[in-house]
C-alpha cells in the first residue's frame, strides 16, 4: 500500500496596502466628504504662504520668510484636511 501524497495547504494572507495608499484614500474620502473644513484649511494655508513667498521674492536681502509660520500653516492644513464638519455624522464620514 502506497502512502497518500501530502497536500500542502497554502493560506493566502490578505495583503495590506502600503501606508501611503491607505493615507491617500482616507485623505481623498475626508476631503471630499467634509469640503467646508478642507476649503477653510486650504484658504488659510494659501493666505499665510502667499505673504511668506512675497518676503522671499521681494529682492531685499534683509527680509526672510518666517519658516516656523509656514510649518504651522502646513500643520493647520493637514488638520483641516482630516477634520470632520460639524454637520456630518460619524457614519457620513466613513
């Protein structure tokens, strides 16, 4: 009597998407669902950035942009992109 052949069982693991893809999908979803907060963050960032770019390109060597202000504006922009509007429920944002 011949022994039965062993069957190899391969368990296919669910492949996780790279973190960049997951963040991009969540950002797209949050930004489109909560457009009022996103728009407010973008407007605030552009207002700060435009003034700082003006000081960078004014051909005066004595004026320099405030990089800490630019970083603060960028962090406000990121917070606004991932924030939820007041009139949206948690289920609407998912």
